[in-house]
C-alpha cells in the first residue's frame, strides 16, 4: 500500500498559506487540498499569475501535491454562505469562479478540481435546478477537459446532489465524460450511504479523482477527528489501496482551525497507523514527518517504457492508450493529435512509478513508440507547439528516445524560461548532454529560482570546483544583503569546499 495523505487548507483558516504548507510538509503530508478563499490564494485579488507561479514553485520545493477545492463559504457573497451556486439565478458568478479554479489548477499542476451542487434555493423549481446543474457541469467539464484537469464532483449531505446515487444520475446526464470524476468524502459515506463505507469505496473506485477523509456518525453531518466517530478506517484504506487509487486522501476538518497544527499531527499519525493495520504500508506512524522536502519527485534513472505502460494500466481510459500506441506505430504523424489528449484520457494523478504522473507517462510511452528516424522531428515539434505540461513531458521522455545529443537544444530552451517545472525537467538524466558550462549555469539558475536541487540528475558527480566558486560568489552577495543561500545549495557548497579544498 502506498496511499498519499493530504490536508485541507480550510482547516488552517487562521494561518497564512505559506505557513500552512510548511507545517504540513514538516508533518510528513504528501499534499494539500487548497480551498481558494480570500485568505488563501484569492482568485479575485490582483497579481494572480504571480501568486500562482510562486505557489507552484513552493509546492515543488516542499514536495507537496495539490488538489483545488472550491468550497469557500463567503468568497462570492459576504452575506450568503456558499452562494451563488450553479442552481441560483446568478449561476454565472459561480461558473466564472469554477473556471478560474480550473485555470489555477492547470497552472499548479493540480490533480483535480473539486466542486459540489450547493443547496437548491426554495424559489427554484427542482427541474430547473437540475437543468442548470447539468448545463453548468457540462461547461465546466469541457473547460477542465481542455486544461487536462479532472473535475471531482462531491456529493454533499443536505445539498441538491447529496449521495452517490445522485452523482451517478448527474454523470449519466452529462454523457459519462472521462473528465467528470468523483470526489468521495469518506465521512459522508458513513453519514448517509446505505452500504458499508469500504463497499462505497469499492463501488466508486472507477471514477475517483479525489478523496476526503474524516470521522463521522450515522445521520449526523459533522466532521470529526479520527476516533471520535463510528468509522473503522483500516478496511476503508485497504479498499482504496486495492482499488488502485493513486490520488490524494485529504483530511477534511474545516472546523478545527483553532488547533490546526496539533490536529493535523494527530490525523497523519492516526492514518499511517491505520494503513499499517489494514494489511501493510510503505510507511509507518514512526516515519511521519521524516520525508525531506522535494523527496516525492526524485531525479534519477528513467523507467523503461514497459514499466510506465504497466503502471498506466489502472488509469487507461477504456483502452485509449493501447489504441493510440497502435495508431502511432502505423502512422507516426498522428502523435500530434494524440499527445495533447493524454491528460484528458489518462488523467494527471501520480502513478506507482515514483515521480511520474499519468499524463507524463502516457506521453513518454507515445514518444517511445516512434521509429528512430521520426523521433527527433516529432519530439521537437511537440515541444515547440505544446503547452507547459506537454513540453515537460517531452523533456522527461528524451532519455527514452534514440536521439543521442541531437535534442539538447530543447534543454537550452527550457532553461531559458522562467517556468520552474520546465527548468527542473531539463536537468533530469538527459542533461548529461549539456556541456559543463551550460550545466553549471542551469544549476545556478535553480538556486536563483528556488528550485530544489533534488531535480538535478548526477549532481554529486558533476559538481566541481567551478560550480563551487559560482555558489560561493552568490553566497557572498546574499550575505552582504542580509540573505542566505537555500539550505540545499548551502549544503552542496559546504561539501564542495571540504572536498575541493576551496
């Protein structure tokens, strides 16, 4: 079992977002469920692009995955909780917010955007409310599909769509699109679903893109700390693992902000112990908080295409990838149409292969299918015409292709950008083809941009006295300005000084 646990920022309402992330990373969480709100990444405040870019960098530094939640209480209307929804007369306000959330999620590399129906206003006829909900979800799903971000629709007790049966009806009304998935709240299953909680997980597994977790009692919609309700958690975690669920399992305790750090500590300790009790886990409660920042995205050897393909078996959309590989083998030119579709058809969740998401793995496998005489041309074209996620996938796939050093120009292009994800991807194993001067400059750029040096492949062997001198110069400049090197750069400089006698 290798479940990944996260924590919702709505349970840290009294903390700055930056402090929240640091606390969660220190506690050993793998990710964060980010509720867009006036105090946590307000989507309506000035400088959104800059703030999102900074947050994306910080998440990488801390090794935290993210899902975007849209359940802020008074963000859209200071007088009405959660209003307007997709059911209200002013539903376009809610839709605009949801579309902003999709855009933010795409820029953050989020695993999903989560939303719900809301409560039907008494003045709105049930059929009209249903029609509005279907229309709004269809428009949201279309935008999310284009952005490569799955929608996780959450049934919420007391809302217009409150249970799994309601979600299934909505899914059918939408035509059962792949991009419209399910956010399953474990406590809600105990609150009102007729089946045992573990059985609910198993039944919902094919559509899961996001999971929220807390304790709860039958018939009472109150989010409780673990052990205060009626749920037996080891079988629930076992069901998630057996279903092959790869997304975050996010603790949802929105009324516990008054003691957030301690509540979060108790929660992760409980969950890790429950995972062990469920029949085995890769981590135990004793290891909580010992994961180093950035550890979830290690540099190193690229897995073989066969390993990536095997890992993708659990997320392939009805055999879409098998058919795509067959078509690329028959006609390499079709990869230009199939490559962008990988995120929509396979999702963006992390796979069992460390450091790889489903869309990146699918795109790498597609590229590896190309014949040797077409690989270089197609890789360059896909990189030049792709969005940031597609460019990153090309960079990560380069070591799998029979290119030699012919594609090193793509690394130079990526390193010139200010996109932290592209710079990090450019310093993977294919960076062995960078000449020493270019490689040193790229490492220095990581230091300036705050990119963790864990992304730099073969750093220990390639770091030399010239890189040490460059880092020492930066350290002197920062010290004079009252600032310090990032911890990983300072540790590297100290080691190089000791080894090289600088």
